[in-house]
C-alpha cells in the first residue's frame, strides 16, 4: 500500500514538473528581412543567436533559405542577433536588443521580424588598443601608458589628414541611453574629440603600414618613470596632447593631434576608459572641424539625463570608418554603445584591468606579402588578447 502511495506521489511530482517546464518555455519564430537593394540573400548560411540577458546562455539556429529561424527556449528576456560576411566583403547584420518571452503567451509561437543592414570593411582599421594599464613600479595601478594603433588594411595609400578619433559616449559600459532612446543615426562622442592635422595629402599611410597614438608619448619603462611592466611610447607618431590639458607629456618628435572639441570644461587630461572604451575613427566629410563643432545642431544632451545642459558632439553614423567596442566582462557583453552594423559584439579582457595586456586584431590572409587583419565589424571575433605589440 505504501509503495503504491509513494509511486502515486512520484508520478504527480513528475507530472507537475513536466507541466511547469512546458509552461516556462516559449516558441519564437524569427524572420530575417534583407536590406533595400538585396531581394535575395544566402539566408541558409546565416545563424541567428538568442542570448538570455539574465543568465548569459545562448541558443543558435541556422536559417532556412527563406530566412526563417524557429526557436523553442526557456522564457525570459533575450537579445537576438545575426552577423554574416559575404564573399563580396559586405557584412549583413541585425540585432534586437530586447525580446520578451513570457509564459503568458502560452503555446502560441511569437513571430518577430529582424531587419538586416549592410556594411562594408574600410581601408583603415583599429589594429590594437592598449587601454587596461599595468602594475607600476611601486605596485600601484598605472594607466598613463595607453595607446591605439591604426593600420592600412588596403592595397592603396590612404591619408590620415583631417580624420577624427574619439571615444563613444557613454565611456563606460553602462546601459546606453542613446541606444535605448534614439535611433542611433548619430553617434555621440564622450567629451573630447581629436583630429589628425594636415590639408589633405600631408600624412600618407601606405598599404600595410601602421601609425600609433599615445595618451602620454614618453618612455614609461625608463627615465623618470621606471615602470618595468609598461611600454616605451617615446617614439610613436602621434600624441593625444594639447596645452589645455595638464598632467600629460609628449616627447619631441611626436606630433600632437588637434583637440577640436572639449565640451566638458572639467576635463583636465585625456585617457581611455580603463575598463571598457568604445573607440571610433570617423571623417567629417569635407566640413571644417571649426564649423562642425561650432554648429549647435551637432550637439545633443544625453537622453533622459538629469543635466540636460551638458551637450555631446554627435556625428552621422555613416561617417564612421572603424569602431571597436570593449566591455568589462562576459556578463556585460549586451551593453552596446553603437549600432550593430558598426560593431556586432563587444570584446573584453578576461584578466581585467591593470593586467598589462592589449587587444589586437587577428591576422587574416594577406596578398603580395602584405598582412591583412580580420575585419568583420565584430570585435568579439576579430580581436584577441595579447601582450602589447610595442613591448615585443
């Protein structure tokens, strides 16, 4: 009798568990939509990824030839993304930042459309960013030795003249109010904007050549500094340096960039966010920096910010040349600050800040002996952690 009773209880518990599992799962059908001008695409080569925003788990499904991907997943809040590079070099990508799947939808599949956008690779790419700092000579956290290296990934000479570089707002990987409340047709710049000097043909960058910009262009390993874990930046080409900034240094022979916008008067020195910079190269498309910055139509307050008098310089999304997003950890990888077509998934250094490591773009196949760096507009796939290349 007791055995029968226990079997009945076990059956009821099992049935209840199964019912609960069914109720806590949802079905969603994703339909990919091609961008204008592309009536057909090889959808069957594209993979849709659902990422659970609270748990970090991912589900992947290869699309059908008609662009459908069907998922049966646990209920929750998801990010939906797809990223595909065609043999032509064009990149097709799309993202839904928040897809809500709740038990209340019952057994009815949820249908969602995911619009794809097209982008393409550019001649100049961000090859390396050393932003995390190192441990200094007295065991302190040291971050004055940051640098960024740009590379000509094409077979033609390009010119750095008048190109701009900056960190996208928000500087840290918090939820971006720009991403949440705007269409991101304009990209916001965090406080300082820099420009290469020149009139058009003064600073060529030949195919396969690179150029480096340092926040402090000095030898951090010797002289008055003596930080053995750091790097010698006294012979780089460029410096983030301006007379209005204090506490930064530049060696003779290093050319300072032009500080074209300083919209936060409280900023006294320039450095990259120690945990999570989003760094961007862009062009002002023939407009003088003075005219562009002085035009108040190019400045906006941060959406929903308490202080609406603080303005940020914004630039049209299509003016971006290359952009790399970094975040602190895997748990923060959904905290994007630029649209998917500029960068698909952020990168992070798992060792954390002050580990003395750099992020470096992976090498791809080269032609005629020239090294080509992988550029799929997806930092998570394109970069890897390395010792700073200028230290080797």
